[in-house]
C-alpha cells in the first residue's frame, strides 16, 4: 500500500551510512508536510473503502495533532497543507456522523465522536476551516440525528473486506477485554445523550456561523425571522432542501473517488509488492560502506524476515482457500441431497410409487403450536431412517459411534478428499518458499478439525464474531457441549463444539472439554452416539422471548423461544447467563419487555403482580389446559428438559365403565389430595413412613412422605415411548434397550391403579400429551416391545372401555373431563399442591405432600457444598428422580368462577355464557336469519367502505368492520390496508391500497411462472402464489420504511402435475396446503419450505381448502365431496354433500370452537348458492374380526367387534332466497367467499354478484 510520497525534487535518496551533510531544517519541512498530507489522505481513503477497522477517532486525533503542528510552522506550504488536512478532517467527521446508530456499540461510538467535536471545537471550527459545503453537510447530519430518521445510517455504504475464515475465531475480542458488559449504559440513555449533544452543537454552530451561511445561501435560516436563537426544529424548508442537496452532491463525489481508487489499486497491487521487495534489496548495499563485517548477517536477517512474513502470508491464504473449498463441498453435498430428494422422493419426477415406498417413520416435531401444544409429526426422510438403522446396528455391535459418523460423512465426497490430497502435494512442490512445504503437514497449519467447516459455512462473509460463550445444550434426554457466537446481525448456536484455552473454536473430538462441572461433563459424555456437529444461524428478529430457568437445581439456564415455535435450552455452567441475557437484549431491545427472570416469575405476592392469566382463567376466557400450561411455563417446566417436563394431573378415576359420565363426581380423581393420598389406606402408610423417620433417625431434614417424584425423565419417556424421540430417550435411560413388557406403560387402567393405590413407589402424574395428542397411544412405527407374561404382544396402549379402542375419542373425552365443571371447581386445590402453598412447609406436611429435600431447588444450595461426592450424589438423585417446580404462590389459589346456567331454549351442550359473552351462531342454527344488506350498502352498517366490483373473493372480519375484495385479490395482514391482485393478461401481479384504485407496485417477475390462479399471505412479508405452472412459489416482500420495495422468489415448491387451484396457510401450525386439479393436496412446512406429506387422491380436482388455526384440522373440497384431515394429514371424515355439477363446493371455512372439542363445525358454499353447515359426530361401525388395519394410523377394532369413526352430519342449509322471500330461487348466485366474525356470532357469505349477507341469530 502506497503511503509516503517523496517530493524532494529528484535527488537520490539518502542511504543509511552515507557521509553527506544533512540538509537544513527549512529544506526538510516541505517534504515532511507533503508526506503528512499525503498520509492523511490515504488514511481517509482506506476509511471510506472499509479497510480501516479500528476506531475512526484515532484518525480524528491524528489529524488534529498535526493541524496544530502545521499552524505553528512558518513554511511557505503551510496554507495548502492546512487546507488539505482540514479537508481530510471534514470527511472523517461526516463519515462518523452518518454511520448506523442501531446497536449500543454504534450509538456509543457516535456519542464519543460528538463529544470529540465539543472538546476540540476551537480547532475544528477555526477560521482556516471555512468550507461552506462542509458546514451545510454537517448541519444536515445534525438535523437527521436529532430526528433519528435513518438509524440504519445515511452515509456512503462502504464494502468491508471479507474476513478470512480462519481469522474469525482466532482474533481476540479487544472490546470485550477493555470493558465489561455490566459497565455499559442502556441504549435509551445513550440515545438521549446523543440528542442533547446534537442540540448543543447545533446552537453553538449557528451562533458562530449563521451570518456567514445566510450570506452565502441568501436564505433566512429560521422560520421566525429576527430571532437570535434558531432551534433545530425551526429551520426553514428551503434550508433543509439546500442542506440535502449539498449532502447528495458530497456523496456523489465520494462515490466516484472510491470507484476510481478501486480500479487504480487493482492494477498497481502487483507492482507495489514487487516495489517493496526491490526497495528492501536496494537499501542493503548502504550497509557495506559503514560496517563491512556485518553485511552478511544483516542481509541474511533481512531476507529471513521477508521470507518468514511471506511464508505466513501464503500459508494464511492457502488455509483460507482450503477452508472455503471444504465449505463449498459441504454446501454442494447438501444441495445435491435436496435435489436428490426432489427427483427421487415421494413428489419427485422419478419418485417411488406408493406400492414401492417403504412404511414411513414418524417422530414428534419439537415445534410448539397454540397453547404450547406439539401436534405436528415429522416424517423421517429415507436418509435419516437409514442412518438411524446404521446407528442401531452399530450400538448392537458396541462399535465406535464417532468413527462411524465420520465415515458416513466422508462418504458424500470420497473422490474430493483424494483429489484434495493430490492437490496438497502439488502445492508443496510449487511453493515460492523452500521451507513452506515443511509446515504444510503440521497441525499448526492445516487443522485436523474439519468439523469446524460446519460453522464456517453458516457464518456470513461480512459478519464478525464479537462474543463467544461456552455452554451446554439440552434437548430432551440429550446433553451436549456447545457454543453461542454473537455476530452483528445474527447469532449462532453450535452443537458439539468447544473453546480452547486460547479462545479458538474446535469440535469436541479435537479439543478437550471446557466444562468444569464434573457431573455436567459426565452427562455430555454419557451418550456420544448422537453426536451431530451442527451450527444454526438465527437472526435477532427471530427471537420471541427469553426465559431464565434452572438446570439441576441451579439458576444457570436460559430458554430461548423463536417466532416459528421452536426453542432452545442453554445451560451456562460458567455463570455467563446474565451477560448473555444482556447481550440478547442489547441486540434486540424489544426482548426486555418479553423476557422473564426470577423476579418477574415470583407470583407469590398478589398485590401489584401480574394476574392477567389468573383473571382470564377465573372468568373462563381461557381453558384449564391453557392455564395449567401457563403455570408450568412460569414455574420453569419445559419440553426441552425431560427432568423438568410440564406436569398435568390425573383427572379421572373411572377407567372401567362402558360410558363416561362427566356429571358424576365419583368419575373424577380427588384433586385436593396428592396421588399418594388418593385412598385412605395408602395415605396412612405414607404418614406412618413420615413419622418413622422422625423416631428412628431424628433428623428433620430428611423427613418426607415420598422418596420418588411425580415427574421425572423416565416417567415422561415411559409414557411417550411409542413416539420418537422418546423411544430413544427411554432406551438410553434404560441402558440401551426396552424394559420388560409388563413393566412398561401399556394400559391406562393399570397405570392409574399403580399410581393411585397399588405401588408405594409410584406417585406419578400425567403429561400434557394426554390431553391433545392421540398418536402417542399407538405404535405407529411398529416397534418391537416384546410380549407380556400372558403372551400378548405389547403394541398400542390399552384404553378404557368408554374410549371404544379409539385414541382420538379417548383424548377428546379426557380433554372434556379436564375442562368439565367438576375439575374447574376443584383445580385450584391441585395447583396448591404442585405450584402453591401446599408445596412446602407445614401445609405440605398436613396435605401429605412432602418429598425428599433433594427435590427442592429452593432448599438446596449446591454452591455451598464443597464435597464433590455429596454434590454428585445430590445431582444424580435429581437427574434420576426429578425436581419440584418453582413455587409460584404462598397463599391459597383462588377458585374459578362458577359456570352460568344455560338460557331457556338454548342447547344444553352450549358452553355457558359469562359476563355478557355472546353465543356462537352454531348453537342457534335454527334462529339464523340473513341481513338484507348488499355490499353497496355496507357502509350504512359499518361493514366497510369499499364496494367490490365483481364476485366476492376474500372477506376479513375485524373488530370494528368487515372488509371485502373481489376475486383474484386478497387483503394483506396485519392491518388489511393493502391488497394483492393477480389474474392480469400479462401474468403480472400488483400491490395496491384498499379502497383505492391506485397501484403501489407492479411485480412482473411472476410472469415466467404462468397465470396465477390463487394466492395466500400468511405474514406481512411472505406471499405464496401458484397457478397453471403447478409450482407453488413462495415470495418474500421487501419493505423499507413502511413501503414495499420488491418481491423476491424465496423458494419454488414442486410436487403437483396440474394447475394448482387453491392455497391455505396456518401460521400457528406453520403449515401450507396446496390443492390441484391433479386431485391431490400437498402439505408443506411453512417454516422450512419443505414437503411434509401428500393426502390421498380425491375424486375430482380440489376446489377449496381451509385450515383451523386452533385444532389444525384441514378441510379439502373436491367437486361436491368434503373431506376432513388432522394436522398431520390423517383422514378424519368425508362425505358427498350433493349430486350434480350445481352442487360443487366453491368455498369453505372452519368454525373455531373450543380446542378440546373434536366435533368440528364446517361451513361450505356451493355453486347452487346454498350454504351448508356440517358437524362431525361419532358413528359405530361394524368391523369383521379378521380385519386388520392396513395403515399404521388405522385404528384397531374394538374388542366388542366394532369401531367408532367420524361422520359428517348436515346441521342446516342456508338459502338466502327462502330466508328473504319465503320461496326458493332456482337461479341463486354461487357462493364465492365465506368468513366467520371474530366473536363467532355472524356468518358472512359473499356471492358472485358482489353481495355479502350477514347471517346471525335473532335476539
């Protein structure tokens, strides 16, 4: 890089050792000043090109010091040098003020620069610095900073050099060493100080330079002429325009300079290197005249220095090249796997037929849906299933798992590895430095840790890692070491990686563990069979909330919840949790109001605490299930740690009746007593045990009723053993295999008898899955559990007689029992036992509810235990037997408000209406009447202001109004103020404002995908389209400052063979469903944008689709045929609604009832203008005894020779002509759109004539 510029008039350079006389001081001043000016100019150039990575204040201070030196000098070139220095100073100031101010570090840097201007005001704004353009640009910057109009920055966008991969992890974080995070002020305080300093600088600048500027521009600065003081908000619009033009001119000129310098630098790079080396050689002869004896030593030393530097440079470049190539190979292998799945998978062009496809394997998806329910199942890909089979075989042979994993990974690119070795040999022979090949094979140069490429391929080129933290990642029964890396825009969670003592990143196979806690280290080393070196990149905007949690009775964990429903449980064994928590909040300030720490979690003090959920539960605004899940979350119970899994109560005591009577109190368990006291005999035995400990040992600290717990990892895994990943968890906890069949969970009745009366060591409660997930009760993956003593093969769970062998019916009735009036009236007693005042102390003793002291995190202070053996014993006890949830209440929990009585004339099955809540229209179907309101008159009834110009295509009910648009157009969330339209002759699509014909933007990049037939918008930035091309296109809508800027194709989903006619999406379940004329519906993952499953073929082309956001139920319509499916694509019910083409269904919707009600309500609109309301009901079907289920999901027949199935029953037909005139009309307009109001009291029906009818109950 050229830095010094010699201007000495052609004289030969003075060599070291020359005996010529020195020039006088005045003669040396001119080249010195020129060099300083030139050096300063080069510094500013590197700053603007993004190559100067240090604090720009160093440049400001350097220029300031030399300006003061030049001012005191009397050289003839003084004026030109000062002018050049001030020009460089002005550029650096404008650069610093126009940088982004989003993060805390950026705002602190800006505040320091503003303070620098205040401190050195007299020198910066001296009379020498009288450039009017600079002053105008400076005032423009101050004006923008005062309004915070552009927090992302408004200056010249420099393109920083790409940081080599090997330097990302090896470079120390100097900023974190200089200052601890606890010493930083908050972002709001820094922004407030910036505003104060900006106003002070503005007043000071205007006071000194106002007259000069007004004379130059010929415009009065203030909107109030004559005022001596001009505030920053009182600047005239003409002045603002003048300042803006000056700033734009400045940016344009700087862009040209940067572009020209980059071109020149490219051509001179080689010559500059050769020139530097040549100049070094030319300098060496000068030593010969001074000291002939030292010439050989000096020459060899100089050349050795250059050789070493060159060797390090080329070694670094070669390492960077090798790492980039390996990352490219990994990415290519991943891309090829995706292409292979697209071509040869179920939906591929050469995919397997249904007959040849092996039986798929399913596992529970970790994603949480509404009320934190995990209903989605994930089908394992053939590659995943094969790898698990290999893993199981290797475990049976007791092989080296880690070696097998590495071999499998290398199988993807075997030839590439061999070619790389050949290339490595060639590089050692062609090196410029003879000694370079000696270090190529050393561990220092080519790292053995190839697993690091997993992180490097995820790391963005322009992103630098600023913070690194060692941690442990807990997911179910798996515990692995990992890292948390903070970048500028993203953070990275790396599994099975660690930090070396020097702070470098390595995988756990090539570096010793960094875990100091021996018990946690053993947990990570216990099961290495599942080691998977992975790195996940997340944007800070993906975070939904943070929760500080406990792990092994220690407050060292942090649970991260993402917007897509996934979560991560991170354990910071080095006590770095508070630092990480603050770092997340600094990068995403909105998390501060959504994060939960120990103090906000304390709900013990009722006065002044947040009781929103409690009040909602008391008023019956939320269900018992939702409230229990909320309490579990607040108490630190999580799906990610099986030792702290959410706890739910046994609610039923009747598992032998033929029918379940929910009005009989004897049907239910006594919720005021723990499981150990459900019978009188058992209760007395536990009390006697408690007293015997007092008499024999006399140590009050170990007195307890129970030495086992109601929730532990093995209890959770045994309940859910039929559903992976709990299958693997159970085998791991059992030593690698299943337990004896008779001891496994196989019968609901036997489990209840054991936990409530028979087994003194069994006091287990239930898990949330017993109230929403029927799949865990069936052996869907055909696992071999063995046979029981009577010879019966262990398969599905034996259900009570009242469930008729149907897991779905059992879950439905079980959930109804949880939401019943009896449980609602007594649930607060159980809350007192698990989360409340009866959890500890004398109240717990009286309630026979005390456990071993090791189970209580509040009683155990592990940091005070010095003996490692005792500490390990306690932690082992907790990990095996569970731990008590965090205590939330120290006073009796209030009861729920009693249910109201049904009104006369209403259906007794109608849910009670409390506090004036209106009844859904479904419970008064016979009273439904249409309002005589067409769309043109909607504004008279507050139903909207826009009148669609054709058939109704989309209806959106809001809290205050109803919005509607015509076909080939839809409203965009969340404000529904913009529309997306399609169906134009040029195949383009448009974005416009609702209620206006003005087009905001036209998107022509959709034209290559053919005519668009349907679209759906699940989020404000995602639009999904499809049509004649049979390809489902997912587009990302770019928005800047509230305005759309473009539409980019995010993913093209292939699978259909004919035109796609309808789309539906559910954000709570992250599900997208597409229906086509090829008679198929395909389920897609809305987050991963991958194929989930394909529904069986329909009878005709699919015409309409709907998804319930509460239950996940999918409705598909093909011709006049109506089908229902659950969220995983399993069939529920189907019916043919009419005969003939006039009965074809054109639209449908799902009425959102209670989450526990499996009797779904479906509304369909047909071509004949009829609206039909359907409801599912259970129907007894006779099944031959020799019949066997053909599919894994098919329900087995009941022992009584029949099977219960869902059937769709027609509840009512709505005919607007009959309702208004009393006579049927043979030419009714086809129904084109349906919607249900938010309070479910109105049914909105749109037809092809552009009319909307509002059906509601009378009174």
